[in-house]
């Protein structure tokens, strides 16, 4: 029988599979015996196979920590492969076997003196990776020697070892001069050592902003820039982007040295070089267009010849670049490079179509629009929608072709595709908003669009146009009448909200025709039970009409502008967000389309700043209601998500009464009959007996929530829950879309730094179904005092309502618990905005 069969290992042909499927009873014990077997010890191949099987089991998650002593003995070998596997094993189990791990220190220290630099480096890396504070005193000597080793591999391993030791004992690194030695190694003869030294210093000096780039260091790196790898090159370019030249001559000298880097095939290096150029010439705006012109050829090469992932990243960076004033007109002559190709990935096609309007000018607008028209009939619905949107943006950007683009969009209304008609209608409304003179072309098609468009957002836009241009539309009241008559069947809240506003506008322009329609609309909207926002808006408009008609007319009777706006929409302009993205050029922030502080936690930001305390005002529409005993419209819920703690949350029962929007004093419920007339409506809300006196809403003290994950344990949460008094109890909002699981609510709450302690469904057999969550948060005041928030949040499926019981220790910090409770509730409402109707 072969040697492999003797030790129970698979044959050579199935070796790769056998390590992971051949699991017999007592295998760990068999491996232990094999490691002690003298025959295995003498045969390097058999020993390597046994240790390889140990590592395979460890990779699968099988506990092989019982072999720790035997694996330490196996370290005494000249086989480098066996050493690597044993080192991997030791580093994995050293934390769980700290007492036994001490036994391998002498062996590892002795290996650090080995004549083979590979063995020295492996031993040093392993001894620094054990992550045991008890062995730090034994690490210092080999670590110190490694920094002056003749082998570059050992030196770069020693540099990273400093960083590993720093995580365990910062004082050891700071007090023994390692930081100074790292700065000296920035001038090492080996490029990999230099890069590792930069990484280490950046991490060690994170709190102070990283490595300080001096002129001497900069020139030393630039003179050797051809020696670095692509990753190292990106690191060097990142340092250069932080440097501020002393004068223009130095700026030109640096740019001349960096110019060859633009011709590299690495997209990261090209983008990093462009970032260096823009930062170096930040105070020389006249040079900025030349920089964009110089960067154009390599960027277009990477966009057209790279893989789809690299293409997408480059296009996202171009999206930020093209919105800068210095890039205007630079890429316009290469617009054909942005036409989509049949074999490109969908996400690349979509982004290219979005960029085409940014490189459009009067000379190429017709060619680009013609190409976009071809994409409208594409089988990819998203590509078709984006193409229509881009045609509309061209109409808004280029006045000379606005009429042609508008007519092209109007022709799409007659297409058989529903999403094409809806998108064209939405884009046409935006075109008219930005260039009101085009309403002459669009308004005759309005009635046809209302009949052929099904999308709720598009129909809401058309309703807005009816209200805005009622003077120019003869049948405007009758267009709205059909929608008002079908109010109960209409499912979209967005259309209903827009219908209220448009009806008010048309009423003041065509009062005789709108009189009865508006009364019926108010009767339906004020009895609205499914959406609080819709009810409140109708109540606001009705009260405004009832209190002062002249004031209402001044609000709603506006004359549309006839001049085109040159400002454009805020989201399409070089806004503050785009400026932040440009500052984080060549990072994931550009790819994600959001600043890094929105997807990277504060603790992992490269350069941390003091936490900014944001002031919030308690919303006037939220007021606390007593909840110590269940009221007639409240149903106590049974069950508890935290064992041993009695539940104090109450689930609001479905009710048709609504609180007044007045800041403090609640108003009586509104009871409106559908047959009542608008002008002599029986208004119980504004009657003298129930008038609401205006009171100023107190402003909550400045408190900002901070990261607090892991701050509370279940036991501590229960203790505080029993000790603190309620500062708010009641319904906070109504959801338009129900979450599929508690995880959706947990993710939403985390956006406002609210942490979920426990969550689950409401108890079965109760009056309602839904979800219940226990959450907590920590706030910080201007005086740096901490305020703890505990809350129970209940979401009811039948009504979509969300209620909360909030407890806080704000009184201990000298704050008003009610105001602070309202502040917390406002943050809960903000976090759930994605579920609420728009």
C-alpha cells in the first residue's frame, strides 16, 4: 500500500477534493497520531500532506486546536512550505491558546535569525501576527533588527510589523523611536519598502492628518516614480495631491514630472494624476481647461477600451468632471465616443446616455438627439427612459434646438409603449417648467396625454400643468372634473395632492366652473382616512379659504413666467454635493455618487474631525399624548421582545379623528358631508367655540445623535427602561409602504444613528399584526453632555401606522424631556421617509 494510503489521504488525482470531503470519525485524533509518527516525521512529503490536511480542516471551520502542541513541534523543519502552513495555523489559534502560544516564541525568534531571508520574513510576520500582548517584549528585538536587514523583503515585513504591534501597544511604538525610523525608510533603496513605510505612517498619524509631504520627500519620490508598482504609484500620487507648491515654477516642474503617468494603462493612476493636476493648480484657474484637454485622450482611451467595470468607473468620474466649468466644450468634439455599443453592459449604456447632454452644443445637438431617438425603441426599458430624459435635457440646455426636441418628445406620446408615453409626459412638463415659452406647443396635447398616460408621477405632473396654465386651457376645469369624480377610485396619493393644489389655482382663475367641483373635492379629501398628509393639506386649504379669501387668492393666483430660466434644476447643477465628490476624486465616493461620510462610519474616516452637533427643532405637528392608561382608541399589546420586561407599548387602534396642525392645542375632529356646498360648509374646526389660539412652539435644545452601536446590553436596557419616565407616547406617522421584515426598519433607523436592541412580529392572536422594535440612541448637547433615548416602536399592518413610546434621561442634563422626546420622534419619522407616501 502506498504512503499516501497509509496515512488515510486521498490519491494524487483526487487530492484537491479529498481534503474537503474525506471526513471520518475521529479524524483529528488520527492527525494527532500521524504528527507524532516517527515515519511521517522522516518523510517530508508525508508530513507536508498531513499538515496540509490540518489546514484544510481549519479552513472548513473544524476545530483542530487540539493539535496546537504537535504543530509547534512541526515548525522545526527546513521545508519552507511546511513552515508557511504551520505559521498560518499558529496565527489562527494563538488567541484561543495563549498559554501554549508562548512555547513557539523561542522557535520563531530563532527563525528570525535564519540565513534564508524568506524564512526570516515569514517568522517575523508570524510573530507579529500572534496578537498577544504577553509576547510584546520578545518581539521588540527581532522587529528592531528587521528594519536594517539586508533583504528588502524582511525590511518591508518589519515595517508592517510595526503597524501590527501598534494595534496592541501604541506606547511601545511611540516610546522606542519607531516612527522616526519609518520616516527614514521613506528614502529606502527598495520601492516596496518605501510604499509600506508610507502606508504605516499614514495609519500611525491618522489623528493628525497622515504623512506630512515636504519638498525634499516629494522630489525624492518623483525622481523614482518609475520604480513603483501600479498600486504604489497610486499611493504616491495621493500624497502629491495633498502638497501645496511654493510657487508656479515648482508647480510646473511637478506637473512635467507627472505628465508621463497619464500615458499609463492603469485607470487609477490616470485619475490620480488628474487629481494632482487640479489640486496643484487650484489657485491658477486659467490653467484648468488645459488640464482637462490634456487628460481627455487617456480618459477616452480607457472609456472605450477597458472592461465594463473600469468603463463604468471612468464614466462616473467623467460625470463629475463634465459638470465643472473648466470642462465645458472640452469633450464635445468626441461625442461619438459616448454612443452606446450593442455589446456593452447595461449599466455602461445607461451612464453613457446620461452623459450625452453634458457634451451637447448647438453644433452636435441634432446628431446626438437623432442617436438618442434610436435608443427610445430599445428593448431595455431603463435605457429607453434615460434616452427620453436626455432628449429633454438637451431641450433645456440648448435654446436653438428646444423646439425640435419638444416636438420629438410630443411625437412619443402616440407610441404604443406605456413607459415611453409616461416618461415623455414627465420630461415635457420639466421642459415647460424651465422654458415656459414652449407651453404653446405642449398645451394642445395635454388632454391627449391625460388619456394615454398611466404612470402616477407623470399624471401628477400633467395635473400640475393644468393648474399652472389654466388661463390658456379652455377645458381646464373639465379635465380636473373627471379626476375629481373618480377621486375614490384613484390610488395614487401623489395625484390627489397635486389635484388639491391645481384645483385651488383653477378656482381663482375660473371660479364659476370650479365652485361645485372644489366643494366635492374638499368633502372627499377631508374625510380621507388612508393618508394623513393628504387630509392635512385639504384642511389647510379649506381653512385658508374660510378665514381670508383674498389671502388665499394671493397664494394661489400666480401668473406663469414666459421667460426661460438659465439656472436649471438644482439636482442638475454643479451643486455642493458635486463639489464634495470632486474633492474625493478617484475614490468610491464618486462611483457611489455620494460623499464618503454617508457610507463610511465616523470611526473609519481617514481624516476625522470633531463631531458637528446639528440643531433640530421639535416638529410642531408632533405633540406628546398621555399613555399611562389605555384610552378608548388604544389597544394594549401583549408579548415582549426583551424577556423579563413588561411591555408598556400600546398599539393605536384605527380611528377617523385627526389632530389639528396647530402647534400645541389639538382641534376637534373634522366631520364633512359629501353633499355640503363649499361656501356654506358646516365647519366645526374654525367655529369661534373651537378656534385655536396661535402659540409659539418652543425650540428644542441643540442635540445631535452620535454613533452608539453596542452601547447598551439587554440587561442594561431593561434596567433603564424600568427607571426612566415616558417623554412621548403616541402615533408618529403612517407608512405608505409596509416593510417586508424588521430588517428593513432596522436599516432605515440606522441612517439616523438609532440602534435596534430587539425586534420581532407582534404576538399572534392579538387584534393587530405588524412589527415591534426596541431601539436606543445616544445624543450629545452643545455642552458635550450625553442624553440616552430608549423607545419601543410598533408598526401595525392593518392601518400602516407607526407608534412609539420614548423614554429619556434628558432631565438629568437639565433639558425638557418632552421637547427632547419630540426631537427623537422627528428623527424616527425622518428615518422612515422611504416608507411614507410622497
